[in-house]
C-alpha cells in the first residue's frame, strides 16, 4: 500500500520553488497539449504568455484585468491567514458595484471628482457591510462563514439583478437591463492616454503594501497568524478572537467592495447585469497561488490575468476553443497543489501488517 | 573572421528586406478579415450556435476572399471592449458583436476606429461605422402561437420568458394576438426566469407550467431543456428557440422559431467589401429569410400545416401580425383597425396586448 506521510521538515527552498515548479510543469504539459491538438507548441505558448503584452495597450489591459482579482485576493489572504474562510468576495464585490452605482447615479451631470471619492467610499462600505453580516453571524452564533458567505453571494447577485432591471435601469434605455452611463465626475481617471488602466490599479498596489505591513510587521498581524495556526493558543494568549474575526472580514469585504466599485466606475462606466465574470472566485485561487503573501498574490493575479488574455488572443490567432483557457488555469492550480502535497508529504510503501508479523 | 561576420550580417539584412517587400506585395491580395464576438460557446445549440452557422456560411460563400475569426464566451462586462479591440488590432475590418450587452463596448471601440465597420445585434445605438440588426422573431412566434392555439386541449399555453425587454414583450404579444384570433379561450401563463441560458432553471419552469396544466410550452430562452422536459412528460408540445430543436423532442417538437444568419451575414460582408455598406437598423424577418418557422412536427394534420404555411406566406408577402385592431390590457385601442405598428414602435414595446394576464415585471 502507498501512503502519504508528513515530512518532518519541508524544505524551505522547495516551498518557494513550488510555484515556479508548478509553472514549469504547466508549460510542459501545455506544450504537449497544444502539440496533441495540432498547434505549434512554441507559437501557442508565445501567443498565450508573451503576445498579449507586446504593446502599451496590451499592458494597460493586463493591469485592468488584474486589478479586481488582486483587490479581492489580497483581502481574502488576510482572512485566510486568520483561518476565516471568506468565500464571499464575489458577493462583496457585487454589493460594492451595486451601492457605488446607486450613489453615482444620483449625480448625473457632475464633473467634480468629490463625487468619485464618495462613490468609492460607499462601495467599500457596502462590501464591508456584506462581509459584516457573515462576521456577525460567526461571532454571535458561531455560524460557519463558508456557508454564510456563499449564500450571501447569491443574495447579492439577485439584488444586483433586481436593481439593474428595476430602480437603477436607464429610463431612456428601451427597458434594457443597464443603468445610464455615469457622469464624468463619477468615473475613475485613467493612468494612460491610450489605455483603460485606471487608478484602481494604483489603489490595489497601495492595498498590497498596507496588507504586507499588516501581516508582516504589525502585532495585529501576528495575532491573526496565531489565531490562524492554533485558535486555542490565541485564546490562551488572550487575543480578542471576535474582534480579529470582525477585522479580517471587514478588510476582505472592503477590498472586494472596492474592486466592484472600481469595475463599474472604471472600465465599464455604468451598472450592468454582468459586472463580474467570477473575479471573487478566481481570487480564491489567486490567494493560494500567491501563498497568501501580498507579493506572491500580486504575481499570481498578474499571471491569472495574463492567462485570460492569452486565451482570448489564442482564439483570435490560432482559433483555439475558449475551453482551453479554463484548462490551462485548472492545470496550473492542479500542479501547484500537487507540488505542495509532495513538498509537505512523501510517499511511503507500507507493508501490510499480518498476523505472523505480529506474532514475531 | 571579421569579414565573415559582416557578410553574415549583410545576408541577414537582405533576407529581411526581401521578406518585408514580399509581405508588402502580398498585402494587396490579403483576404478581407471579419471578426465575430459570441456571448456563449459556439456549441450552445441556440443563439451563438446560429450566429456561428452564419460565420461559416460567409467563409463558404466567399472562399479565399475572406478570413473569419471568432471569440466565444466573451462576458458582457469589462472584457468585451478588450476582445473587440483585439479583433480590430488583428486586422479585422468588419466586426459582428452578437449580444445586447456588447452595445456600449462596441460603440466605444467604433468611435476609436472609424475605418472599421461594426455590426451590433439587437441594440439601438447607431454611428456612421456602427449598424444594428435584429431578427423579427415575433413573426415566427405568431405562427407558433397559431399552432399552439389549434393544438392545445387544456387551453393553457406556457411561456418561459427571459428578461422584460421589448423583444421579449413583443414576442409574448405576438403569441397572445394569435390566441385572440384563433382560440380566444386559450390562456397564456408566463414564467420569468431572468436568464437567457440556464438549462436547470428552464427545465424547472417548463415543469411548473406543465404542472399547472399547460400542454404547449413556448420559450424565449436558448437551451433545449424545456423541449426535453416536454418530451419526457409526454402529451405536451414544445416550441424551439433560435435553432431547429426538433432533435431534442421527436414527439414534443411542434415547431421552432429559427434565426438564420447565413445569407444576411454574407450580404453584409459583401457590401462592406465593395464599399456599398451603409449604417442603419436592419430588421430581418420571414421575407428576408432570417426567421423561419416551417419545421412542423410531421404528425400534424395536413390541413393545419397548410393553414400555418398560408400564414407564413402572408407574412412573407408583407402582413404584419401587429395589425389593428389591437387593444391593451385595459381594453384601450392602441392600434386602430387598418393600421399596423411601425418598427419604431415595436422597438420599444413596453405594454401587453389584451388577454395577457399579470403585469410586466419592473
């Protein structure tokens, strides 16, 4: 029989090399896959990973795509480090988008960027409120936050659908489910003349720095880590468990809300039914891909965004099916988890214990 | 050694130059590139599948002169603008964006690239280089409504509706008009599922309607799930949407309201190639061959098929099902006898005709 046995001490080097190894294995399997499907593997990998970034517009689009994933993932990492399993970034993002839009639409002709500041703050608060419901249920009734946050995702989606088909619908829009376009005052400024990359990406970078400081340099971060590793130890040390639970959920909810409000005030420019193609869920993958470390998550979200864009470009240049993008992403995650398992555990052959051995 | 290097360098330079020249020369004969953006996978058996048949027909009809490219499953959010821009940057001179949610992204990209032609399905924003087009599916729906009126025994017709936009309201009204004219006893029961494509939800809606006694199910959603549910139940008819759904319900399939883009797309590509294309709002129905609803269930009686075919021929000949007298739910005459609704009025229809029960969801 083959069993997995924990290694006494996982190699420190391999822990850091594991994502690289997973990346390499994905590349190799990808190349084999492309060859099997009849594409030139080098051309295909080039199209997937290099071609999307060949001009400034491509880079701009790359950062646009990475921003919401990065914002959500960085917040999730804070919660996951404290052993709080917030699966609700998607719902928190949608609430940020919904409430931000509702506020933005109150100022249809505004030019003032003060409106934007108000809209962004409302978006963040909405995300925090949505995560706060799960925090309240968790701290008051010890409800499992995995379940509550997932359920809140569906409620948020349906609230958004209701709003965009009802009260926030553009009265001049032939009753199509879309809001009116936001005013100039409620639109995020772009960072480039010829691209869509907006200050939301700058805000995401600031969030990366702040979270890095929080988790690596502050006592609060240490408390969260202890709570995540051994809740009993945290209790014994007198760390405020409930307050920490609230705090991590507020941070991750607020950042997801910011991601949502940046989408509607940035690249979209209005409220629509499909604000997010699942950024809140992709962020879960990205948070783990990045080892729950802010810098790792930055790299992972950029990689994830690149694979999305590469998949699209491969459809154009090579006529590959869209499913290939999902396959590529799935492969990467699979290899990462496999590498992790093998770094922490090893295979051992166990001899079946028999009676005669026992008698020996 | 040194001279050898220079020679090598020169050779490389010359090869490069000649290749550049060759490629410049070849450009004159490069095929005309046409791009397509689909909201679903090309294998959805409905909406995107029909548009992709149109793309394939363009390739078949125009051969080497064109090259088509498509991107499938493009979300109707921030990603759409990038996907459309990428098609422009890839050299496509004509781009079809085939879902309503692409309207604003298409308009933004069209503004940026005035020398590229854009065609957006089901929208209402036109520019000099951005045209719109839509199928008059209500014509097919009217024929389906006629067959439903004649075939129902329970006098209860189920309708699975997606979103309360004018296109869907219009088609519900077309069915109700057919019921009013051919079987006033029949009642329409509507279920709103708030999705275009969700087989689980569509099947649930179909089952609910059948539980309430509906023996004909019409759908304005894209999956064949309702047809399959009707086939399983037995004794219930289903009406297919977008594509010919007879293969999903041998007994249940009454007729399908099919959208055919083959000839239209070929015509648009030709007109852009020869420079005669002009922006506008195209409504394609039975006369244009865009909508068909003549794949009747073979078990229907010959008289019924003949009667349905007669209605189809009348519509092809210019008959508009929205011809007065038409009253609204309150009994007020909206379209007087002898006149019929214009495209402009149909485009923003937001009221039910007499006979539909309930309110349009807000």
